[in-house]
C-alpha cells in the first residue's frame, strides 16, 4: 500500500491543480467578451418618475436604446395589469423576455451598461456587495414613508411625513447614514470601493429627488438642505452630460410636462 507521505503528496498535488484550475477559470472569465446588447428593450411604467426613473437613467447612461412605454393609469387595470407577471410595474421587456422588480432590472442593466469604461454594477464582488447594501438600505427609508400613503386625511398625512423627517425622526436617522457614507467617499460616489458611478448613485439620485419633488405631499424641494453631501451628490449626478441632456429634452424625459421633474435638473 502507498505510504502516508505519498498519499499526502498526491492530495497536495490535487489541491494545487484544483487551485490552478480555479485561477485559470478566473483568467478566462476576464477575457470573455462583454455581453451583446439586446436587440430590443422596452420599459413599461406609468407617466411619472417613481420606481422606473433609475432604470431610465441607467439605460441612458449606458447608451442603450429603449422604448419608454408610459402607461396611463386609466389603461392599467384592464389592459396591462393582467399581462404583468406580478401585476406590478416596472417591467423591462428584453427581446420578448420580461424582467420584473426594480432592483433586479437595475442589476441587469448594470451588468450590461458601462459608463466611463466601467460597468454600472461592479465586477468586483466586494464593490458589488456594497452597491447591493446601499440599494437595500434605501428600502429601509421607503418602508417608513410607505404607510403614509394610506392616511386619508390630507393634513394628517402631511404631518406624519414631516414627523418622519424631523430632527429626531426615523427617516432622518437613515439619511444621516447616507450623508456620512458620502462624506467618507473620496470622490463623492455612493460606493467608494467601486471608484466611480454605479447603479447605487443612480438609485439614490432618482429616489431622493422623487421624495422632494412634490410627488409626496407635505415634503418639498428643501427637504435635504441640511445634508450638504447628499445635495453635492445630487448636483454631481445632475451635471453629468448625459443626465443633463436627458432632462433638458423634456419631450423624452417629461412628455406630460409634470412639475415634479424640476428637481432633477442642476441647481434645483
């Protein structure tokens, strides 16, 4: 029978070959061509910014051609809702395949789209995890705000929302975390580990602007005036040439002329 030393030697050799195989697979993966863009992309949502706005901007920044189908509320229940897998919007139709849920769609686009030579959803797994962390953290803020939409009395609804963002309010605590995250980022991006723009930047730009746009009654454009890093981040994204051009083209970004889009522009 083989000696114990020989058996250990064979096992060590097998482990070395396995490690070399894993490393080689990683090298090959790095050499694989970028995924081909889809032939057709259609985004289905309502004629507002809402949950679809970060998806629109990710597509714009990635220079991916898409049809922005804005479905009137009067057509939703009978004509469109029964066809949607979860009975919800947004939905992205990619070469006839439907992708649902905002964050899933954003990650898909981030893996497909590049900005300044880097993917909007990082290849590095730590940077990607930090992007996921921030995107999920935004849900903690929205969960606080969502119940106020069920309040029937307009005065009580506005008061409840303003209390959330008061100095000791629970929404304020969430904003302070994001403010601190941006303060610690050398380049001012949401995820410093990524070194540049990611879908986390796009989601926070769109979502925080939505909250202060007038869409949420009781909360106005000055909501984040005491958060210099959040507002600096907002201005940084708004000033990107592709973003600025998109909102200047109101026929594309705001075909109904809704005033709730004004805050997405620089200086607003």
